[in-house]
């Protein structure tokens, strides 16, 4: 349960309308989150204010007037009121008062525009597919019509088969992790990383080493690990045998829907390519051959694009990524010049603070002068 969901449950928590497990979660969260405690205090204050309000009694003439108004409305609605003529009664059959929020109208307009655009795109696509048929010879146009029908049947069959079998297919999840570890001796880290990655079938994709002004050493490794060994390697890297864990972040991205949609589109394009090649063998004129080759080039380009995307997703899914940073921090007083370096940094930080203060004062000084002049003018007039 995240922070947003807990904020939404605070009114129920105040009214004792939560389950026992939800109540425990919110109590624990309130001890840690200052924002939620302030939100709960605001709810309690509103409840106290509402409960302290006195009950208001309606005026004596309010109820009889309301009843008379209702009776008059009923008479008008049923056509019994003499003041409502036949023209007014006729209008009620054709005029329907309808109040629609402006936001709903805007959303409805956008939806209608999108639907019309998609329909026009489908019509344009159908026209672009069917228009070359008039230019082909009679026998070749017949073959193309048969091809279009066969393609639609293949696509429908594949979509039905994929819908029935997708539940049984494994999910495609990209796993990534980022960790930061403090170690005593950073020179031993490289051999440990090599041993772990080779043992579990991974490799080091990238690495870097650097050192800051305080002689603190750092190293970063970007590892590619088989997805089934992701948790094992992560546990080894964050164990106490290597160092002290300072930070860890794990994320997973589910790309199953995109992956299987790409597979279906790729199969359909491969079928189209095969049938275009069959039509190319049947073509007898140069014009027909050029048109079919143009379609083949378009289909082949799309096939290569989808294959590249599928290969990329396969690589990301099969090999998880772990970014691990090691740091070797020396004590402040270590070395001959540790204290001197610390004092120098303190002086630099102080000078930077003074510089920022002067810049800030210089920025707001013109506005302060304008406000002072306005204040003096107002005081004199007063």
C-alpha cells in the first residue's frame, strides 16, 4: 500500500471503517509520515467543526410554500394548470432540459474526433490497397483479391490462437537493480565481481574507477546477468562478505503485451511477404513487377524493424542489469594533509555561501528600493 492509497483511507481510519490489517498499516505509516499526520489532524478539525454546528430550523412559511410550489409543478406537468396553455404543453414534448458538464462535452468531442480520424484512416488505407487493382490486368487483380481475403483470414486465426495461448506463455519482464556498497579495500572488488559474474553466466558490460579530492576511491560496474540468476547474484553482492550496503533499488518492467503483439505482426508480415513473392512469379508486365517489388520492399523494411525490436527485448529480458557502485571512504583525519584539506574545503564552502548571499541581495535590491519608495509616498499621502 503506497502513500497515495493511505491518504485516501484516512477518512475511513478516522471513522473506524477499516479492516484490522489496514488499520495496522496506517498506524505504522502515521508514525513515519509527517504529511499524513497533518492530513489526519485536518480531518479531525473539520469533523469537530461540523459536529459543533447548531441545527438550523426552517422558517414557518418555508414548508407551505414548498408544498404549494410542488403542487403547481405537478399541475403544469400533467396539463391541469390553466396558465400553461396547449403551446407550453407541446413544447415539453420537444424540449428536453439537459445539463452536461463542459469537461464531459470536451472529452466526448475528442473521442468522436479520434473515432472519425481512425475511420477515415481505414477508408484511406482500403482505398490505397484497392486502387492499384484497377491498374492491374484482369487476371492479376483477381489474384490480389484472393490474397487480401487470405491475409485477413490468417490474421483472424492467429489473433484467436494467440488470445487462447497467451495465458500459458511466460511473462516477459525486464529486471534492473542499482546498489551502492561501502568497502574497506576497493582493490579486491574487481576480482570478486569477476568471480561472481563468471560463476553465474554473466559478464561486465562496463566499468569505471575514479578518486575524489579527499583521496576517496570509487568504482562502478554495469553487470549483465541471466534473468534466472538475478536474485542470487544480487544477494551475493549485497552480502556482508563484500561490504556494507548503502543503497539498493530494484525495478521490473513487464513488456509481455508489446512482445507478443510484435510477434503477431511479424508473422502477418512474413505471410504477406510470401504471398507477394508468389504474385511476383505470376506477374507478366513490367508495371506489375515494379509495383509488387515496391510492396515487397515496404514489407521487408517493416519486418527488419520488428525483428530488431524483438531481439532488443529478448536481450533485455534474458539478461538482467545490475549497476553496482563501490566506495572506499577514508576517515577525515587520515593522512598527513587530511585536516588541512578539510579546513580548505570549509573555507571554500564559506566563500561560496557569501558569494551566493551577495548575488541574492543584488537581485532583490531594486525591488526593495521600489517598495521603499512606494511606502514613503503612501505614508506622506496618509
